C-alpha cells in the first residue's frame, strides 16, 4: 500500500522576518493564530521547542509548567493536531554561552540537564515521546578551549541521564556542522548514530536530518537519509533547501535544487519512511520580503512540492532505469531523470 504521508512544521516557521543583519519587518502572529493555520495548509503535526509551549520556562514552577501545557494540549485536541517532537531550547540562555551539555562549568552543564528534564515533563503532559536534541552550542570557537573527546562524553552522559529519567521517551539527535558554533562536535548523522549505539539504550536513540544541515556539511541529504534509514534510525526529517554554504537559510523545499529534493523524496519513499508514524517535517522560513498576509505561502508550497515530487517518484519507470544501469549507460539514466522531472 502507498504510504499516506503526514506533515508537520513548527510555529517558528511563521516569523517576523528578523535576520542576523536586520530587525523584524512584520507584525507577529500569536501562538493561537498559528495553531489555527495548520489544518487549512494540510498539516496535522506540530513541532515544538519547550518554550513554544511554556514561555519563560525557567521562571515557572513545575505546577505552572503542567498547567500551561494542559492548556496547549487542549488547543491541539480542538484542532485535531498531533505534537510530533519537543526540543529543549538550550542555546539562548545566558547559562549556555559556553555550551550546554559541553560547557566547561559543571553548574552550566547541570542547568542544561535540568532544563532538558523539564522539557521531558512538558512532552509527557502534551502527549509526545519524541525529544529532539539540536546540539546547537555543543562545540567551540577555539579548539584549545575544550576537549573534543571529553565533550562527546558529556553529551553521552546527558543522553543517558535523560533515558534513565523517563523509560518511554525517544531521543532524536539533530546534527549540524556549524552555526552558531564554528566547530560542532556532532556535525553529521553518522556522528549522531555513533552516539546512539554508545548510549545506554540504543533502541531509543535515533536521528532527525535537516536538508540544509547536510548541505552545510558538504553532503547530499538523500545519502544521509539513506544511511540513517539503513540503521533504522531516521525518525524525523526537516525538509528545506539551501543556496550555498553561507548560513542556514531554511528556504522552501526544492526551491534551489529540484533534483536534490526529488532524491530526498525518493529515498524516503523507497525505504518505507512514514509507515511507522514518522512525519514529513518542514523547517522553512518566511522570506523577509513577504507581506504579513502571505506568511504561510512557503509552507503550502513546500508541502505541494513534496507531493508533486512524490508523484514523480511513483511514476518513475524503474525498468527503464534498471536497463540503463545494467548497461552502465549512466548518461542515459541522467537524461531520463531530467526528462521525467520536466514532464517529457
């Protein structure tokens, strides 16, 4: 049977247009408005940071965390939405300037772990077992300031502590090679899967691959996905696109390289992604130039691009392709794919 894909995005994908070089240019939508957009755009899953659910999380008691989370859960239920993942936002606190799990100061590492446990509590209350670790500041600007071997040990210690804290959660490591740190300790999915196998419970540690992060590492996103799929550890994706290696742009899926996008859809489809409940997550940002009233167009376009490419994958004549492969006529295969994508 053909996979029926489910789509998700995070509320941060509808934003005000601020970037590292300029301030906001649009009036914000509040969280309630954003939740109301999902169904109309064809999305049923919602990605969260912990403080998307509970703002000012560090200033709240446990009872306040749970109260606010119950309110958000009721909103999701009313809209028929599923929380896909929850991630502790460990990169914005003043206590994580030198890293979170890999900070040199033991007190700062303790803060990061405690914040992560609070995230687990929020995830449980909202009905989500997938905890994403984007290890944003787990790296360094100056190699000599930290031990890379010791840092990997600190990250593994944190993962094991979270696995012990809750016997039901799954941890999804989202690798990225740089930004905001110059040097990241877990830059690719191979590094993430290595951590998974070294953890106390490898069956509960997997990965989330973002297209742009693989591109920033100089890698092909579909190959990274294939590697994780072989290990049965691709538990979510953040599809988007990237124009060069300057910074993480979160462009609409397929907007830069349509063939690269085709191959991402192909590897997901051919390896049964989505059949165990995995979402097709999008992490695409509104262009700074976009009028406020058109702030969801990039999400709609990215989902449509995935579905259009899915049709191309499903109508791809594998017998023709295999004939080219058998005769080593890769030029013929190359042109066949191009014509197929062009609708010839």
